[in-house]
């Protein structure tokens, strides 16, 4: 359970530091945790950029879920 939470991006930074202080962590778990964090940061930034672009393109219009999804798919 702790290995999964060490890799999960929302709890990884705190849990990995706690595990490093209390016990040893295998190198592969540390590398996987860092890689998943980096990929989730890149994915979050890409999603935020896409949402901002969509918002700027449809500024002033009434937004509905269908409009937002259509704009995200076409962008």
C-alpha cells in the first residue's frame, strides 16, 4: 500500500520524504516516483494550456459542457 502511495502523484512528495527518513527505499521506487511526478506535471501544464487556449478562443460566449468538450477535441 505504501509503495503505491509513494508513486501516486498527490501523496508522493510527502510520503517519499517520510519513507526516506524512516526506512530505506529501493532505487527503482524512487526513480518511478520521480518519473510519474514529472510526467504528471507536464500533463497538467499541457491540459492547463489547452484549457486557457480554449477559454481565450470562446471568450464572451455562453459556455456549456458540449462547447468545452468540442473545443478541447478540436484544439
